[in-house]
């Protein structure tokens, strides 16, 4: 793979979408990269995935989604995303910014829904064909604060409406993942204002890009 995969992770309302957009604008305006840059997300990074996202997040009091069905739908979304979007982009040398990836499944379906962690790791392996993020930015935020941010936007989706204990288990999942994957996952305190969080992300990402051989000189070739 010639490109790099940078993933944003965290609980509901952690600020991933906001910070990913800010990073894109900063990278584009700072002329850091002369290479192609794309943004995507899970679930919903492909046409098939958009349909799965709708099925996964809609509120339907008539039909409960079983935990295992939920797990397989996230895996199906990921398999399609990796095969038809992520791998082709990375093989072209693209820097891909992705809102959520494999750690979300471990945190939400593993810790949150209490499904078997080994089974989830195997499913992640099957869905990704072994593809891992090069850098994961974990926005760590107080659970109640994150849910309050989401609720202040209005209607909540099916997963946002799960009880507080569920979201606390998810948070614990991200904390344990970060602890055991220190070279890949970087913790960022998301309980600060947007500018402070964005500044730290820029510092981390620019150091990584330099370490990977990208130059912030607009005249330089990769
Ligand atoms: N899921 C996903 C699984 O269960 N398993 C999986 O394998 C995968 C891949 C995805 C759902 O699917 C689940 C997790 C999710 O429940 P989604 O809509 O993509 O659904 O959900 P989120 O990724 O959680 O999106 P959110 O929009 O809820 O959270 P974000 O993106 O972290 O937060 P953001 O940036 O939209 O900000 C939320 C609000 O807070 C404000 C923003 O303006 C916005 O209003 N905000 C701040 N306010 C104060 N201070 C700051 N620093 C702020 N930053 C943002």
C-alpha cells in the first residue's frame, strides 16, 4: 500500500466529524500534501454501505435489530468499503481520512453489546483482509458530555438512544484498545474547545506525515 489510512474514533459526540473536516481544510490550505486526499466514513462509505447505514441507524419500533445481525451488517459495510474504496485509493497513494473503522466494532459490538471479542477480531480480519489504520486518533471525551452534544442537535439515532451503561462500556472499550495499541492509537483529550483539539491533531498528523516521508514544502515531490 502506498497511501496512508488515518482514522478518527470515539464515542457519540466526541467531535470526530468536526475535527476530520478541520484537518482536511488545514491540510489543503497548508499545502502540506501534493498527493490526493479523500474523506470517508463507516458505516456508509459506499453505495451499498449507505443502504446498510440507513438500516443500522434508523429507529424502527416495529423491528428490533439483533446484536449479531448488527455485527454482521457493520462487517458487510466494511468488507465492501475496504474492497471497493479503501484498497484502491491506498494503492494509488491517497491519504485517506476515515470516520470510524475496526476499533468501533470492537468498542460498540464487543464491549457495548458484549459480543465475543475474538469473533469480532476474526470478522474484522475477514472484512479488512488485514488492512489496519496507519494512525488512529481517538477523541476521548466524557460520556455524558458527548451524549449531551448529540442530544442538543435534536433527534437521536438507534445507537445514540442506547442507555448510558452501554455508552460507558463503549468508552471503556476505546480506552483498553488505546492502552494495548500504543503505536497505532493516539489519545486526544476531546473535552476541550474545537480550536485546541484541532491544534493538537495538526501537530500529531504533521509529525506523522513527515515521518512517513511527506513534505510540507509545496514545491517538493513526495
Ligand atoms: N458503529 C459504527 C458501530 O456500532 N460499530 C461500527 O463498527 C461502526 C463503524 C455511526 C454509528 O454506528 C456505530 C457508532 C455510531 O453510533 P454516526 O452518525 O457516524 O453513526 O455517529 P458518530 O460517528 O458518533 O457521529 P456523531 O456526529 O454523533 O459524533 P462525532 O462525529 O464524533 O461528533 P461531531 O463532530 O458531529 O460533533 C457533535 C456535536 O458536538 C459539537 C458539534 O458542533 C456537533 O454539534 N462539537 C463540539 N462542541 C463543543 N466542543 C467541541 N470541541 C466540539 N466538537 C464538536
